[in-house]
């Protein structure tokens, strides 16, 4: 079953084709317009999706050599309502025109299951840490559609903290990849930062961000590389600390990572040292993409699910 997956929940306009052999085409257009604003502007995002989506879908179909897929799936939420609507309505229209099944996918479930596209892939039950610009949540995944939240952030998402620290240092948006790169040249011990904890499993990143701000006020000459390295060491420590605790408690040793922050070099390096069986999507499929949506949708379609074309978007759709 060849499935076209469409993703437009934030600032990536993405379309992919996936079948039983894996990813056939994966086209992602990242909107540049938000860089000037230092963050995603919802109205611009929706308009830019509307302008670009058709070309992105056409490119994906051409790359996969597919004229008509067997089903169309699209992100139904959570995300920016205008942005989600563009991809969701376009996906429904394509499905209606082609006369193929349609299914709306939860963006977070797309991330959560994204490691299943890889080889080796985790098998149920596994732990999944979805760590992105909008979410930092650790799930227990027992089966398709059977997820429970073990831990989550009580304030900022980890990616959001990366973006805010990058902004403090005047580094540009999105900040994660830039901080990641600079941190590799810095000394984390030069900028000792706290490891804030909300509870023994939940995260809090707001205090860490404030500690970075305080450090910059007190040490205006601090090397940006060292600040990035110190901040990143703290983020990676707390992410892996909670994940390891959850593994101890549940007895589940497989840990899958997903979301933009899962592209982080230090997180990938240190995760490999935890002694757990860790799984990462390739870097290009950590950030938002159509393959993860196509994959999650395809799994549900194979399990017998479809959605009526009367389905609406769910901008605040939680998982588990
Ligand atoms: O999954 P994603 O593309 O979108 C959301 O659903 O939020 O994640 C984007 C987030 C941004 O906050 C970005 O700064 C962060 O992921 N990010 C990174 C890296 N690459 C992207 N954070 C740390 N290190 C990276 N290499
Ligand atoms: Zn995402």
C-alpha cells in the first residue's frame, strides 16, 4: 500500500510516499520567512503552506514514480490551526479526487512512531521521547494507538529552550542546530548551570533558560561556544536522566527518540552511553516531515481505520 503523507502543522511544508519497503520519496520545504521574526508567525506559515504545498506534493509523487497513491493521510493536529488546515484540506481534496481512503494523523504519533521506519526498529512495548520545539514528552508505547505519558515538561519544551537561548546569544532561528554546532567547540565546565527538576520524572526548562540569562548578565564576555556547551550539557543530562529512570521503573529497555531535538549530536552521543537500546531516526527525519505522517497513517490504515471527509482538524490534540 503506497501512502501519500502530508505535513503542514508548523513551518515545514512536507510530503512523502511510504510503502511496505520504506520511504519512496521525502520532500520537505522549510519556510524561511520566519527567520526575520525569530519564531514562527502563524499567519505567514498558513499562507506560505498554501503557496508551496501543491509543488511539494507533485515533487514527492514524481520522485516516487507514483501517479496515484492507494491512500492519502495528513496531519490533523496538534499545530497551528491555519497551517494544519492547509495540508489537511488539500489531503482530503486529493483523496476525494482520486477516490482513495483518507486518514487524519496526530503529529505527535507521527514523531512517536517515526523510528519504526528504520532498520533496526524498536518493537512494542518501547519508550519514546518526543522532544521538539513544541513538545517534550516521554511516552510508553504498548501497541499502535496504545500510548501513555510517563513524563513531560511543565513549562518550555526543550527545543523552545534551545531557540530562546540562541536568541539571547543573537544566533538566529531556529536555534537548535546553531547551538548544537557551537557547543561542539565549547567547554561545558566553563559555564556550570543547574539541572532543574519539576518532579523526579517531569522536566522544567524555564529555570535553565533563566540561569543562562543570569550568567550572560554576570559574565558579558562569556564565550558563546561555552554558553552553548554548558546549556546543552544540562539539557542532555536532564533528558537522559528522566528517560533512564523511566526505563528502570517500567523495565522497558528500548528507547526511541523523535522530534527536532533528537537531531542533536550530543544527545545522540550520550544516549548511546546509557546502556539502553536506543533508536534515532536519521537527522533529516527528526524535524517535521511527511514520512512520519505517512508511516503512522499507513499503520492505522493497515489496521482497518479510515476517516470520513467530514473530519475536522484538532489543533489541540494530545496523545496518551
Ligand atoms: O520537530 P520539529 O521540527 O518541530 C516541532 O514539532 O516543534 O522541532 C523543531 C525544534 C526547534 O526548536 C529546533 O531548534 C530544534 O527542534 N532542533 C534542535 C536541533 N535541530 C532542531 N535542537 C537541538 N539540536 C539540534 N541539532
Ligand atoms: Zn514536530
